[in-house]
């Protein structure tokens, strides 16, 4: 089976050293899936990393007067930086098991609609946390939109438009069909819009779950795995009626969304991305599961399965 996996932030960490160590553990359940005979395409987020790069570039500009680095270019840097660690960790795990698949990171551009309403309503947190005083200064000096984030401080939010197409989709499919493990749409992909024959980057961050669903759709994957920190999707979360779901149909998922069981910015986009992937094809399945139980989820022993 061809499987697209979307890795959550818990699989990557927030600093270079932490990420370098964490991805070695992340690679193990991924290679378990490859060892079971499946083709694997890997997507991942980049919220902390792209913000860190953007902040570092901005700090350098203030000190040595370097040019300002736009957010799309920071996103491209994060794809290379995360891919470097991730592809080497997967390769090392493969070789330790005497497996010889090649692993490649592809710098990936994802087309968005320039008229997407997300551009007038930024919601995607990126980068580090700031105090209220720092947030107010950044609002004034840079025009950033700052929001309080879960009691941890203030963060910059940027637009998060929906993916429309993936420019490198045919390359991803060819590499995967030839047996390579492909790391793609990193951080949701570099958001671009068409400008004649050119592609112009836009200051946004695409949700990695929606980008993973889009590339899975475009390469006709059988499974979309959205890996996170919990074993299963819950309804009535954190109440006496809390219930873990082994499976749900698309219509049930829509009902749970209408009943507001899933938190925006947390489980909601994962469920919506799963719906997007399976909604129009009877042979597709999406699974939301914990990273360390990915193999068990394939065997139906963990995770929440979303079916048409």
C-alpha cells in the first residue's frame, strides 16, 4: 500500500539538538511500516522551526544590516533543515535493518488561492512565545498580528490558506513508485501563487495535515496517516462522557464537527484533512493515531479510522 504520513510537532522537537535526537526515535515506527512492505511518503510541520529561522534572520538584520528574509524563503530553509535530520535518521534506521531504500527530501511548492479568505484572517501561530510587552512592540514596529496562545505567551499568527495543488506531485509519485522514501510538503509546503509562468511565494504557512491530504490525493495513496500525541480521536473530550473512537464515517465526522467535539488548531484540522482525503474515493482510508503505534494502527489495533 502507498501511505502518506503527516508527522506532528511532537516528532520533531523545537531546537536543532532536540530535533536531531528526536527524529532518531521518530524513524523507528516509520521504518516499521516500510519493513511491512508499504511505500512511504512523509509530510511534517514546521511551526516552531520556521518561526525560529525567521526570528534569527530578523535579529541578524538588526545587527549587521542583512536583507530581510521573507517568510516563504524561511519556509524553504525549514524544509531543508528538517529534511536533513529526518532523512538521515530514516536512512540510518533502514541500514541498521539491512534495508536499502533511498530517502530523499524534496523542496516542495504548494499552490494556494490568492483570494483565499485566510489571507484576511490569519490564524496560524509561528515562532517563539513573547511577553505582552514584546507582543505589543512587534505589533507596532512590524505590523505583526499577535495572539495569546494557550496561556504560554503571545505568538505571531500568519495566514493559513488551503492547498490547491502541489507543483512537484509527479516527481513525488515517480520517486515513491520507484521505492524511495520521499519527504515532501515539509511545513505544509512553500505557499505559492501563479504569476504567468512564474510562481510567487506568499507570506503564509499551510497546515501540514491539509497539505499531506492534498499530496496523498494527488499521488493516489491508499492511506493517509495523521500521527499525533494521542492514540485515538475523542468525543466529549475531558468530560465524564469522554469516548475514544475506533472508527467514524465521513458523515459521523461532520456531525461531530457540528457538535464542536474537536478543538480548532488541534484535532479539528486533523479530522477535516482526513475527511478531505477519503470523501471522494471508496478505496481510501485515513487514520489518526499516535506515532509510536503507527504499525498497530495499520493492523487495526490502535488509532481512529476515517472511512467514506
